[in-house]
């Protein structure tokens, strides 16, 4: 399906005035910082420890360069992808980000409305403020991200709710079985869940509610504390995936894979795909960059579905990741910043502009389709 980035670009020039919305990822981030209080901005923007993993994610893209090809006859192009039966008009999906209500009151519903308008799928977080069912009402193309807490009954309920609400896949996050050390949040003692933010899946779940003596409305602090008490689950093993596989007929992906060994192990336990991710640098300080891990994982799994996130900021990043083997990427912080700046409309604008930039970059690189990209389109530096 053809999408013309030139039309988007020309509309800005024809208007002959600066655009209403930010253009580049750093512009969105700066505008979001102006609008958010220090706690909320730090929670979205920050990472673990010295934040070296965050920096590594960005730096990894600079070590690869595109090799444009001339006179390719690519007057029309196709930037769409399909992953496990879910189509996206662009080679990215919206990554699962928890507690989006701290960015904007529209929260996950605003993001879902933007996803529905654009057709770009979103991954709804277990740590969302809006529920599985509320987001499903928007008719956005969607997957559900599962934090595997230490109560299997709650996990089972979440999965069944997502399947009943029409979600297309379950994405299990493996790298957040307990919270990483995050100095920005610790300095401000900022944890939004204490105030009920990001607890929407739990506070609407019949299994979770059955464990409370009083409703979250009657005793919000106890409800939030009970939710947080389910979180550490460091006893989880690969064998537990066998149980999860038996709970749903939906495709299952595991998110947080950074090594070939773990990628192979995941497939041995029946998953349908892996997401190469270091959680945007929010969990392990000094970890390998996601893009570097993608190379290793794709070589280990030449035929499997492989997605990646971490450090995606512009079209060139997207195309480099696809050329290195990603079937699609997950876009994270940039859309959270766009939500903070303009709610649903901000996210719509961010999606449209990134799609336009991808199409123009693909055109100038000489490709007809994003799906034809491979290592031959890159040089390592």
C-alpha cells in the first residue's frame, strides 16, 4: 500500500508558517518536559542507574549507515508490514508504556484513538490506567502486554480478558520481574502506582478484586499496595511459558530477549515471536544495546518473528532495524511525549510525521518496499 511522505511534507511548506506541532523526536521531548511536572517527566524519560543503557541504544544506530541506491524507479513505495496476522501501514507499532495517564489525562484511550485513526497497532500495558475493555472500545488494532505477576490467577484472568476483547496477541515482558534501580524516580520518591495510576487492569479485574476486603474506591491505598505486592516474580522460569501457552490460542511473544540463547529457549517453549528489548534502558544499567542484540538474535532465529525496541527516534532508525532483521519495531518514548504535548492529536501527528519520514527516506534510499531491506543496505562504521 502506497503512502506519500511528500504530501505531508509539502502541506507544511505550502502553509508558509511553522507547523502547529513539533517535528522531530527531540522537539516532542522538549515540549513534553515543559508541560509535565518533574516526577512525571522523569518517570517517562529516565532509565536505570547511570542511564548508560539508554545512551547505548541511541549510539548503536550511529554505528550503521544506510547505502542509498540510485535510479531505482521507485515512484511508489510500500512501507506496510504484517506481523502474526496484524497489519500495520508502517513498519512500527506503539510499544507498551505503562501509566500513560501521567502524561495526559486521555492516557491509553487517547493513544488507542490515535491508533484507530492511523491503523498503526498499539500494545496495551498491564500497567495501564485504562482497562483492557475501555481500550477495546476504540477499535484500535491492538495487542496486550502481560507483566507476569506472582499470582497465576490474575495472569490467567488478564489473558482471558484480552482474548475476549479482541486483542491480537499476548506479549509477555520478561525483563521486569522486579523494578530496576531508577535514580530519577528515587530522588523524588515518585511511584505513580501508589496513587492508583497505572492500576486500571487490576482495579477492573474480578480475580484481583475478589482478593480485597474493600473496593479500590473505598480503600485506594490498600488496593494499590496489594497490586504492588503481586509484582516481584523472580522465581519465574522458562518452563512457566508452557503453562501460559495452554491458556490462550492467541500468538504469544516474549519481550526482553537480548541473547541468542534466550531467543532459542523461548521458541523451544512454544512462543510465536520475540521482541528484542532492554526496556528502553529502564531495567539493567550497562546492558547491551537493543540494536546490537537484534543482530545476534536474528542470526539465531533466521525464520522466526523478531521485533525490537529501544532507541527508535527517526525514520533512519526504523529502516536500519528492519535491514538488520526486525520484522517491525516498537516505538516508545516519542509517542509518550507526543501524548503529553497534545493528547490523541499529538500522537496522531507524531505517527503521521514518522510515516512520512519513513516513506521519504525509503524513497531516497532507492527501495520499493520496506520489506526488501536487508544487511546489504547498510554499512557498519
